[in-house]
């Protein structure tokens, strides 16, 4: 068995009901595609000369080509344009798999038609790539599997996405005179820089009818390094006036990104290659967590050697050079049994359940036959003998659903040596960070900070030398895209210079294992657990002068402990935390955290490069409590009203000129007029009391008698909260899950093949608008004016997922990878809030929290 089998077929995290894969709802496929495109446009580098792509990204270790088929006329059977993708990829598939007794295009691999292996091939929620490349063993697995499964993504080595028309290419290469350093000439140099449509129309044989041509329609890390040195002014994103062609191009490219994203989620991979084909014009792609490298377009009919060279080089690469994470291996039967039993015991302890209920809960962490061993090399070994810790894992509780970024997987894992259950975080970190999460946790543990995870081990992931390679000084797995930022061929994308961060593969294990705050059982658990988080915040502030900066529902876990009847809350994910100065402000500038829970002040456009304070964290914690209460405690809001409240209060955002995001209008309206919360009546009277009191601490309503003292302080909030818990009997089993209206709409869309998720979203938006109008008519003019001002903004795009909001992180300065630079030569607001009341509130927050309005960020530390 191959030592890299453990890298394939990684289970995906399940939804809260443990019935479906989380985050891949077919009914939400269309908005997901748009979000994928928006994410990847920011970090796509191209067009890279095709010969450079081959030589630098698929290097050959041997000059022996005796097993290689000739490229002559290899793809003449592929038409330059067709009336359907089938007419393109069927002859292409035949050419790719052509072989003799001793020669082939891509030795050791098979190409399979995977597009038709779907119950709804044309539906974006069910679609699969037209062609996937597999090893022979994995190709057999795919052929034997049900077409309803998505095993193609679990085993694909690369994929090819096809469009029938060259005009549907999302990208367009610059003309020859734009790029100073023209690519090295091969075969037909002009074809490198002509658009595919122009190349067909100007081809000498096109006029003679010799070519087959059918008729038919042709937040945010803003201070990452940008392509400012030597790049061109050309825009790599094609400007398409025809609406139908533009939609086709966006859909095709969105699917391409979605396929790459899902493959990276279903395999342990560092990067992935893919190919796009628009008619007979191809591009190469290399995807990693930093972004994407895209080659220039070339015609595989006129320059077949480029594609055949790619296939040959790909076949000669070892597993690691094709992107597989070779540090992961399959677990042995003994290790799988150890994992299953340990996880079952931990779930029984945490949830106090048995029988079928227990087995269902175990399925969130364990899938039979899908168990792997992941090593963690300590960042600073305590002894010379402590070289590597081995952790057994199966199904993650968090899967990466976006392509660029952290790529986080979270597992309940079992220490292979001790049998102890731990939490293992596998992710990609910014290499330039002064302190990484494990170092921060170690410091907090040493200082005795309560209710934070107990560190087990952490470290960057070392590169495993390939067979025949000699191990030298440690080299760590990292992204590569950022290494090309200074090259002269890089173009802006959609009018914006691309920015790319360098990321390092990183793993962290803690002894603290629990369940999401979303699993809360009632009011008692919600208020106790979030007060535990406040205790962690207070300890970190007083003992380490540190603020968290990313309070969110996902960053508080519930842990069952023997000395307490109510599960304890632990505040996790301290990577974005920062120390504060004497004025109480973070040492580093920039927004950090989750958009839904950011404070009013930090959502203001002038705080993009502002500094967080502890008061911002307190406000974010309050929003976490409110969000959980709205979704998991009994109240009288309808699904439609809940959707309206969530959109207006938590999700509201706008993009100003220059790309600056700002929001908070709904939170301001609620702080000064209780615009949203006055609609909600929670069934638990004690919780209503807590909510009203804490809101008054935070901000008095406009019609209340003005007070002179500021009650929004840590001492006041902690004292009240502590006394409240001591003097109130809270309901402990009153959990009630509220499903937003949009979820019901999407469920109905996905149940019918003819339903359109876009139409469903329009229906939802119309209904929400009607609710807002009706609500305004029933309220006083002051509150109605607040809402009218807040809504006097361009309509939002499709709803953002939690993953997208998590990515709206603080801007950060970034230096290019020194490792890559040494190997190759490279050259490199107004506030916008709704009204005078909003400005008054913003000033009040700014004054009470010592905001700093200066722009810019602290310089990143030098890499040692």
C-alpha cells in the first residue's frame, strides 16, 4: 500500500444534525460560486508564461523520455470551438489516455470522464469536473463507487474543466507590447498573447474553412505585498459586455474554483494543479492556500507540446511535488480501534448519553475505515528525545470551505502514545507573526490564565525528503504563490493589484476538548459559559496585558468537567490576540475578528487601521450572547423576522470607494433606540432581565435620563454578571433551535431540480423588505428614521458565510518569501455611518475606548 494513502479521502465535517456535509448545500451553490470568485480575484497571479510554469513548477529530475508519446498532432481531434463541452472533452479524453505498449502521455495515471458521474451534471450544487486524473488503483475505486458520492474529489490528482467557447475564458492575456519581457518564443509566438477568439478568427486556415468552428454565442489583508514592481497595467480579468457570455464565464470559473476548493478539503494537500480548456485554448493553474498561479492561454492544436510536456512532467513528480501531504499516513487496525474506543468514551463523558444516541454523536468524529495518523513536530522540543508526537484522527469537526486563507481543519484526536483525547488544529499561519498561537497559549498557561486551552504541543510542519533526497536543515511546508509577486508578467485583476500572503503549514494540539457554544442546552449554560469566557478575558488582560480581538460563537467551547454540573466555557483561538499599551490600545493596528460580532467602533470605516481595545472585546462578547439567544433560546420571533434581524444587525456591511468595508448601522440603531431587540420577547424572564441590563450598561437609549458615569467597564459588567448568576435560577433545558427563513427557502430550492436558488434568494429579500416596511409603519418616527438611514445603502450581495466573515481580518504588512527569493531573481473615509446620531455614538465609543485614528500598520518583524 502506498505510504500516501492517508492523504486521500478525508471525511468532511457534518452539519449540527449530523446528517449532511456542512457547508456544501446544493441550494446555496450559486452564491458560493460568486463568493469563490471574489475571494480568488484578490490573490490570482497571471498570466505566467507557459514554459516558465512548466520548468519552475513541474521540474524534471531526469532527461529520460523514452516512455513519452510524441506530441505531433496529439490534439487535432479537439475542435477549437463547439456547441457543447462534450464535443471538446470526449476527443480530449481519448487523446489523454492514448498509449502503446511502451509509451503514454502520462505514465502511471488514468483520465476519467467524471462530469457524467453526477445525478445532476449541470446543477452547480452537484456538478463534477469534466475530466479527473487518478492513479490506476484510485480510478478503480471511482468506477465502482456510486455516482451520487463525491469520491472523485477525494482521489483526484488533477482535473480539467472544459468550456465549449474560447470567449467564455474568465481571463484575457495582454497584447505583446504591454509586457516588457516577452515570453520565450515557441512554435507560434503571436498565439501566446492573442485572445483565444482573435486567434481563431485570424488563423490562416479559418478563412479556408479548414478549422471546425460552430455557430453560437461567443476582512481582508490590505497590506500584504502587492504586485507593484514591474507588473503591467493590463487587467487580467476579461471585460465582457454580453451578459450571457459574462454569466457563462463566471459560472465556469466559479465551478473551477469550487472543484479545487473541494479537492483540497477532501484530501491532505499542500497544493493542486488543474487545467482549464475553452474550446482548444488551455491554461494551467496551481492552487495553494496563498492564492493561484495562472498560465497564459495557448492553443493545444497548434502547440500540443505544452500540454504533453505538462502531462509528462506531472507523471514524473513524486507525491509531495504533486501536492500531497506525505506526513499523513493511514492508521493501522490497532490504531483505529484505539481511536474509536477513546472517542466513544470521551463523547459519553461529555454528553452523558448511551446507545444509539451515543453512536450518532460519535459519528461526528469517527468514520470507519477513514482514520489517519498526523504527526506534530514540537516547535521547541523540551528534550532531545521529544522529536514528534503522533495523533490519530478521522472526521474533522471543521473543514476548509474556502480556498485562500487558513484552510483550517479541527479534529478530536487521540495521542497514539498515551491514548488521551486532544483537540488537533491543522491550519496555515502567517509566517511573519511575532507570536504564533501555541506560543501565546503556552504563555497564558504559565501565567495561570483561567478558561483557556491547555497546550499539548505545536509546531510548523517539516518537509519530508523525497526518496533519494538528502535531509539537511529543516525546511517547512509553505505556500509558493507569493514568490512571484515581483515578476513583470503579473497583471491587476478587476482593476485591483493582487496581494498575497506567505503562509506556513502549522499544527497545534491542546488537552482541552469540547463542543461548540452552538450546542448549548439552555439559558443557564449560555450565561455561565460566556461568563467563563469573560473570566478568561479578564485574566489575560490583568496577567498578560492581552486582548483576544476575535470573540465569536465559534471561539467558545463547552467542556464537561467533573467538579461542575454546568459545562464550562473555554475561550479558544488566541492567534489574533494582541498585547495593549498604557492607553489600553492594541500594539498593532487593524481590524481583526469576525464581522458579525465586531464592535460598533471597529466597524466604522475610519477604524480599518485602528486599534482594538478591551471594551471592543466586551461588546463582541455581548453580541455572541445575543446571537446564541436568538438562535437557540425560546422567543416569539418568526423565521422571517429572525432573518431580517440577523441581516440588519449582524451582517450589515458596505464597501466604500477604495474597497474599505464598514458597517454597524444596525447595531447603532439598536444601541440608541433598541430598534431590533424591542421586537424580541424571550420566554425566560431572567434572560430578558440580563439582556436589558447589559444593554443599558453598554449604551443608554436616547430617551433615557442621561448619566454621567460610564458603566461599560470590566468591573461593572463582571460584578453584575457574577451576582446575577448567584441570585437567579436559570432554565437549564430550554434549548430551542430557530431556523432562519432563508434556510427554509434554500431547502425547498434544493428539493426540486427546476428550482433556482437565485430566485429563492430574491423571494427572501422581497419578504424581508416587506417586513421592514411593515415594521417601520408600526413604530415611532425616530426609530423609523434610524432604520431608513441605515437602509439607504446599496443592496448587499449574497449572504456571507461564517467562513467568509472570518477572513475579514486585520490588514498586515508582509515580506516576500526569502526562501524563494534566494532561488530566483525577482523585481519586483469618511465614516459613512447613517446619520448624526450614528456619528455621536461613534464619537462616544471612540472617546471611551481610546481609539486611535491614525492609518497604517506596524512594520512586520524580520524573519529569523
